[in-house]
């Protein structure tokens, strides 16, 4: 009987592990600097000023919604009303000095 319970607990742990690991892999790539009146993210939920936004997150605004996102490379992204945008991949090397090399 004891062996069956051990196997059941290990199985439950393996099922729960992938969802935890996927959230840990999503790194913050910036923050919402302004939100009027409402926007949401697929990782963050309801956005408010200073909410983190993450790589692979989908940001959505309603018919009156707007948000401004300040990314770690100091670029901004303004998302207007009735929009859906996926922050697919963020490539930024803060240690790179040559700003004209886009390779």
C-alpha cells in the first residue's frame, strides 16, 4: 500500500511541476508606466502603473483602454484602445556598447 501512495504523490508532483516552471521562465522585460482606464496582461493580470510585463505576455486593452509600456532598454510601447499585442521575444544586452549594431 505504501508504494502506491508514494507513486501517487510523485505523479501529482510531476503534473504540477510544468506550470510552475513555465511561470519561472517568464522574465520581466519592463513595466507599465501608465494605464488609462484599464489594460490587462496574460501573465500579470490587471495592469496598473509599475506592473511588470513579461516576455511572451499578451497585453490587451478594451474600447477605451490605453497603456504605455517602458521596456528595460528604455524604449516605450504605446498600446491604444481595442488592441491585443504579444510581447513575443525581448532581445537586449545591457552590456553592449555599440548601439548601431542591429545584428
